[in-house]
C-alpha cells in the first residue's frame, strides 16, 4: 500500500494545472446513457472514482474509449456510446465503491423505462440518503420499490413532466432529476435546485445534446422533455475544489501559486474568507494567482450550499487555521460526521476542540510531523497541507482516499518546491 511522505517548511512557488472536476465528470459520464449516439468528454480527470463509473457504464452496455488528451492539454478524452443497453442493473459490487453511482438511476429510467440500482448505503462522512432522488422521480410518474437493498424504478409508459420541490438542496438529486427530465413527456420544473458549477456544467452538456433547459445557474430549472437526444462533445469544467485546495497550500506555506485553468467566479465565497485570513486570489489570463500577503489570521466559516463556503474545502480550511494567529470557529452544516480529520491534526500538535457541528481552532506556532491516517478524501488532503508546514516528516497512510479525487497531487506539489513523494509502505 502506498504512503505519502512530506518534509515540511518549504515555500511553494510556481504554476499548477487544475484538473477537470471529478464532481462534474461523474454526472457527465452518466449522461451518456440518455442517448444512443456518442458523447465525447475532454478534460476528464484520471481518478479512481472515474474508473469506477466507467466500469459501471461498461457493465450496462456502454462502449467506452479512453484516449490521452492532445499534446498540451490536461486530462483524458473519453468517448461513450450507449447504442445498446445490455443491462438495467447497477450492482452493489460497484455502487458500494462510490456513492455517485446512483447518478445512473435517472438516465436509465428515462431512456429504458426501468432501472435497478443498489442502494449506496452510508459512508465515512455521513449517511447522504437518496430519498430526494426518489421523491423527484416519483413526481415524474415513476413507480419505485425498495427490495433487497436495491432501488427498482419503473416507468413503462415513460416519465411525465411535473413539479419537483426539493425541501433541501441536493446536488446529485438535482442532477438525477434534471437528466431524467430531458426525456420525460412535457415540462418539468425543479424548485430549490442546486446551483453548483458542476450542476451548471451538466446542464450545458445536456443542452449541447439537444435538451431544452431554462434557468441554468438559478435555483429554478425548467426542462422541456425531448423524444431523443443526440451526439455531442463537451469539456469538463476545472475543479474548483482542487483549485481551492492548492490556494490554501500557497497560504499555509506563505507561497505564491498560479492555478492554471481555475475560475475565480467559482470561488467567490472562498476568496472572501481567504482575504480576511491574510492572502488573496487574483484572476489572471490563465487562471488564478493565490498568494500570501500578510500573516495568517483566524477567521470563522460555516459550510453552506453553493454559492456559500463549500463543505469539500472545510477540512483544508481547518488545516490552514491550525497555524493562524488567534482562534477560528468552523461550523459544518452539510454532513454530520465531517470532523474525522481532527484527531489526526491533533497528532501533529493542532489545538482543536469539537462541540457537535462546530470546531474551535486555536492557532499554534508550529505543527510537528507525524504518522497520520486518511479517513476520507478531503480529510486526506488536509493532512497533506498540514504536512507541508509541519516541522520534520509527515507520513500519510491510506492514500487511496486521496486518489479518489486528486490527480497527481504529489507531482504537482513537488514541481512547486514541496518536499513530497509517494512511497511503498514497509511490509
């Protein structure tokens, strides 16, 4: 099993290419099920979760062709052709590896009139139930049974347009409903829809496939169903969470990084918080420049649905605050169990107290390198950030969590003066 070893104390400087967003690529891959014509996606990140989704799509009959990007471009080019669906079942063996597999439910049901998808169950950071997905599809006329751990959805006469009011903002629920609605009869209105850039990216791809969607980027989407969608090509949007992570790497080391391909408009709430903490994000012709302009200061944050501060940057922000002057309060409102990185940061000397959904972080003069263990994707990268500034050597175990969402992380950081490497763990 791999480990990542980091020797802290090096100021980061340079340019880092930002990969395509995993959370945009996954629903885009699932959208290939909506048509029998090819869907070609570029800037697809090379990640474990992407490989799992491609395996699932191949299992239901999608022809998948993965190629290297043209010279000078990032990611992979993936062509998906679902001309013939050989199965309508997403089995537990694949869905258990990645909760986003549930995104095939809406497209399969809309295209074939039936789908059988394993319930994803819980995960390390919370339960994340799919009840809002099912509510939306039932509002479009689907008959849904839960049996032996599977969602069995049927609409033999096709889905019907309807009104869906989400009581809570749900990103994947919005995506599943939006994809299903593109092939439903009549008009579907999604109210209190998620507005994340990844949702917007999916909507733009669906429009390029022939869908009719009004209100893109707002919390009210109006979708007029079509009999059929057609071939299209689409480039996956840059990963705002990766960009935010590297921005904080620049901040925690007192460095300066240009994040190539990142969009400042997708990080407005983060930029506002970081400005108060002592460094700035500036738009450039190629992306974003992140640089420290003063001492790190403690700031308070609360995670919220977009355009608020993203839950996927909460752990990284906590790592940053461990070496800031003063105290900060970090409140998590999205997931109920997303402070599992706290004990590992405490092993490195961080002063953190947790009370229910909030954590008080009191900055310390320095962190100390230690053996630490990743518990989930974002927790793992928060420990990398801590390791970059810690005295001595930090060894991160269970890096397979990191590989689910960060492409060549150690290579990108090493190219900007970090002392970091991936090694094999001793037997």
